[in-house]
C-alpha cells in the first residue's frame, strides 16, 4: 500500500534563509508521525507546505495521492489542520463553534447531529456544549479545536504543537483521543517540543536547522545513541551540571528534572571524573548510575553533535 504522505527533497526558502532543507520522508496510513526539534527548526513551515498553505521553493510532496503544489485544494478537502493559533470564536459556544466549522467544510446536514454528538462525547465536551469557548480552560480549548478539525472526517490530521502550554492531565487526555483516532485509521502528523510525547509516536523525525537528522521509531532512535547515559543525583542538580560541564568528557551534560544526565562514550571514566569534580566542589554525590537513554537524551546528544560538526565545517 502506497504511503499516504510523502515528501521528496522538500525545501522552502525565505529570501536568503532556508527554513526547510531537502526533507524526504514518507508516512503510512494509520501512523502517528512526530516531527520534533527546537524552536526555529522548521516544523511549522514543513506542516504548512504539506497542507498546501505554503508552496515549496523546490521539491515535491503528496498527501492522499494529491500533489500539494499543483492540487492543494484537493489536498485541503482530505485533511484537517490545527495550527498553533486555531481559529476558535470565543463569543460562540462549544456547539456553535463545531456547527460553524461543519458549515465551513460543507458537512451534509443529514447525519450531522449524530456526527457532532459523537465528537462531543469523543472529546468529553458534551457537558460543556453550551459554554462559551472563551470561558474554557486551555486543555478544553485544544479539545474543541480538535473536534472542529475532525468534523469533516479527514484522512490525515496535521497538528502543530497541539499541547503547547497545556497542563499534563489535559495533554494525557488529548493523546488518549489521538489514539482513538488511530484505531479508525486516521493518519496523524504532529509537531511537538515535548520529547515524552514523541515517545508515543509510531515514528519520529528530528529536525535541526531545517534538515532531517533522523527518522526512526523511538526504539530505533535510541539505538543510535553513542555510548551510554549516566544519571547523577545530588542535592543541587543545577550547580552539579555547571560543575560537570567542561570538566567531564561527554557528548551531553544536561538537567533532567532533579537529576543530571551525562551522555558519554566512556561511562566508567566519566563516572570517576564526575564524582571527583562534584566532591571537589563540595557537593554530596547521592548516586551515579548507568540508565537506559530517553528519547530526549538521544535527541539532545544528536543536536549537540550536529552543532559541533557545523562549527567544525565553518571553522
């Protein structure tokens, strides 16, 4: 079965700036494909090209069998796109917003009430159908935006950082809804800055400066990790990270909550160095142990390596 979304050398320039540089990947029907990367990596520009909103400078892409450049209107009929600032109307109720988008997408009146009712139940918004959208919490607004995007039953759903700024419970609920969509063979392409969310994806693509550094399942991405990850626990992790940087040979030293992660190709040597540096700095070492890398470890390490290689080429 052919991929439902494909990109081949997809590129977008804005003057001298190359925002997206020769992206090539494909997404199968029923997948949830995550695009991750730091701010300015090109995530939103990529989605805007795939949805037919922005014309590629060079390269091609297709969605549901239609070329995004030449057949953008046919693409738009078959997709749902929820941007970072999805256009909800705060002075309309939940029900009125969904009805407005049903009209906008020319959803047939016959069977519409059943479809709307299903979406309200699906998103847990039924008890709030008469509440003004402006009075909803951030998480509920995101669920309403998703319901509006789904009213015309799209084949492919594009979501641009849909849980950005949303509380953890609402994020979890939002992903529960996405998994329900996957069971209905809706294909989902989502950008996110939350690496724990990337773990939930079938596959993830890491963008950096508009280029695709990796495109794998989360498990395969972790296998790309060079060396090992050490977890360092101290009473003052922020100060510990500062002491370790520059004194321990490592690919990456970063804070992860109340702990410090050290990615290194020489874990034994690095552990000895870390303990000596911290004790010399007057910090108690509660533990140093080797752990399985998280996706965030892998991606931070990859980004650090890409930046070092870029500096080397410029030098």
